[in-house]
């Protein structure tokens, strides 16, 4: 097909062509970044924690008043929980993955270092923690009973050992050999040996900014505090019944408590990433609306062009142009306009992403998303122009050249 007539027609209809180019560019820029953010959010919300989430639940326990015998109460609770039929194991902690609350500490490799190598989330755990969470120990050993100490929020002797995630071990010792090495915690100022490494352990915060999401460690403490979390693992298929039995068991031991929240880890995941899923839905709806608006804009402008060029179309039909040729003419014209809009849209997409990266600390847009979005937008343009093009192709030569 000769491109000359198409370019000539576009020059005579600069406003309409410019409208489609700008609309296509804006749609592509928003679509690129929306698809990218949706993918990032969905990938974030599907990150594994390292725990056997489908069989674990947590109980937020708060004691009434300020009981002086917390150590004995916690030990009695743990013994009772572990004895409930269907319970694999249980322990008490200050936090757990997906809780969105907890502690962390700076870590250095030398005493007196003013600058930390990194930070790591702290989970308090006795020798039952690994089994309860179902963590995979890839090197070293579990805590032993002699290493476990009772501690509260305000005081506690330095940990005798730590078990770290593989990610934290690699951050601290990039060349390997973390097992058996010692680290210095900013809050303790003395060296602590690494006695075990687990394959994966996610920090409690699901939106940790620039921190590594799997920089986490277990410390050998039995958490004895007025407010704490019991983490319990049930046998497969017995989760619901075990939850009911453990609640009854705890209240039967001592009713001077508030079981503030009992939640499965599956529910914790759903709640932790609720905003991410909501944002993905909103962006998906906005993208769909933008595509629909763009499609109707193309249909409207093209229909107006068809009405303006009825005589031109009729003359072409009269001199032998087929319906297929007329259809191909408008499809080619729209493809050229959409391609120009896509090129501009890619530039806008990267500019928008750079602005958002500076404001909201999101990742940099990858070129693959712009290619996919450009193809989608140009395909949309071809579909949108099809109906006006078919109308143009169906115009009778006699009707088109008749004076109106």
C-alpha cells in the first residue's frame, strides 16, 4: 500500500491524529507502570516465609494485671499446649513472620565497630522453635535446653548462641563459612556464635523498605512477658480442632488472661498483604478503564474521519478499490498513529517510573513491560478501528460521491 495518501490524510487531520497519539501515550505509560506494580505486589505477597504456614497458628496472650509468677505460668502453658492431641510442637516468642511487628538489631563482625554490616530481625525461640515453624536447618544444630534463658522486654542476659537465615549468613560472610563464626549485636556488645543456619526465615515486616526481607535470626530465649505470642503447629488436617482445644486448655489452666487474637498463618498472610492485593485490584481496574476510554476515543475519531472522507472513499471504490483495500487503509493508518503514540508512551513510562522510584522507593521499570504494553495498546487500536473501518469499506460508491 502507498503510504503517501495516508500521510497526506494525517497531515490534513493533525488534531485528530494528535489526540489519538497523546491518548495512546498516556494509556501506555500508565499501563506499563500499573502492570509492573501489580506484578511486584503479587510477587511480594507470595514470598515464602520459610515456615510451614498451612499448619501453624498463633495465639496472642495477655496476662491480666502484673503477675509475679510469669515464668511458671508460661512454662505451664507450653507444657499444656504441647500435650494437646494433634499438636506437633509449640513455643513462645516476641514475634513471628507476617506479624508486622517485632524487634531487630544491628550486626557487626568486630567488637567496637561503629558501623553495622547489616540489620537482622530477632525472634525469641527455645529448642522447640525449629520444629514448630518447620524451618529447614541447612547447617549446624538446633539450640539445646542449657542455652535457653528466660527474658522479658526490659532485660535479659546476652544470647549464648544464634541461628541465622541463609540470607543473613550470606550478607555477613559473602565467601561462606558463617557457621561457627561470631557476630556482635549492637544491643549486647559481645560476640555471639552462630550455631545453626536455616534455609529461609522471613522478617516479621512485609514492607521492610531497603532491608533484606530474609535477614532474620533466632535467639535462645523463652519470652516471659505480660504480652506474648504462642506459636503452635498442628498435624495436617487437624488445624481447626487443635485451635479450639488449645484455647480451652489455656483458659482452663488460668482464666486471668485475655486471648486477644488467635490466627492461622494463612490468615496472617492474607491480612499482611491485604493492601498489596487491594492496590493490584485498583490498578487493574484503572488500567482497564484507561484501555476502554482509549478504545472509544479511537472509535470516535476514526468514525469522524470516515464521515469526513466519504467522497474520497467513494471515489476510490468507484475506480476499483476493494473493500479489503479500504479496510487495510484505515488499519494501516491507525497502526502508524498508534506506533507513534507507543513510542512517546514508552518515554513517558520510564519518566513516570523514575519519578515514582524517587518518591515511593519502587523498583526500576523493566523494558519487557513497555514492550508488552506497547503491543497491547497497538492491538487495542487495531481492534478499536475495525468497526469504523468496516463501515468505511461498506460505503457504496454511488452513495459516497452523491452531493449532500
